[in-house]
C-alpha cells in the first residue's frame, strides 16, 4: 500500500485521519507543522503527501511550493469548508487535488487511489514519442520536453496533458476532464481543471503568445492544438 505523509496541525483531525488510513493498510507518518513535514519528507520518502492548507508558521501553500521545487510527489490538500480563495492558491501552487474537512476515511482513500492511479500505457498504434512543434511528449516514458529541455510536471499535469494530446482538436468539457483525469465522476469543482491548465501553460507555452497547445473554447472547455 502507498506510504502517506500527513501534515496536519489539528491533533484530533491528525489522529483520526492517521488511524483511518492505517486501518486501510497504509504506512502513515504524521507531522504537525510544515517544517516537520519537510524534514519527514526526506526521511520517510512517501508515495503521497496529504497536506493541510492552514498550518502555523509555514503554511500548506509554502510547503507545497517547496516540494514542487524538485519533486513530482503527488499532493492532496486538506482544506476547511469555505476556504475558496485559499483552495485556488493551493491548487496554483502545485497540488494535484484537495479534500474539504471533515472527510470520511473512504473519501480520502478514494482520492488517494485516484491521484496515484497509473497512467495508461500508450496505444501501440501511436508513436511512443510525439512531436508537436517544439513540444515532445514521450508516452512510453511519461516525460515531456520543450525545445529539447525536460519539463517537470506534477502527476495531474502530466495526466491532463497526455489525455488532451491523445485526441488533438477534440473538445473536452471541464466536467468530462474531471471524470477522465481526476476520476471525480461525483464531484463538480472545475477549479481543479482550470488550475491545472494554468500550471501547464506556464510550463509548456510561450508567455509572450496566446496559448498554442492548451486552447480554451470559451464556455465549453479545452482542447489540444497545436495551432
């Protein structure tokens, strides 16, 4: 079972989530502060980080940014109900998903499985490496490069890019992408999609031009170019 690092300052929430995940079979290490979480990250080497957004001193957004400096570790944010602005900030910092507290263990477990679910093997009929202008997508190796330089993508970013680029020019609604990429067939928060698109564009698009690869169809959704 995946190893989970839980960073949560509320003792009752921390103990409840840790106990629930251990009952599901996870190896869990819990920390109460962002600083302790970063220390534990190096020693514990988890498969996923479950990170509270509102932490004392170093908050969850700061921790997320620090992790994203050199890691593609899957990150799920824990947020309080109503923290809408903070949720968007957390997603833009690089989180792959978020869960509103309080949440049942089965909900947390389902989100963990969805984020960690492997990317499907490429279709044999498609080339393993696809060239889209200056963007190269290696479906077999799950790597992306832009103008020859490797692009570090978080798990949700890579999944979204592979999904969109597998069907060039096909329009995908945000709800469809939530179901296909995040497995949120029962969930309707399209901010996950929009934040992931914003992060992708920063990494693969030319900031001086209109988006070339991830194109917005106003009011309908997104599609993959390139133009």
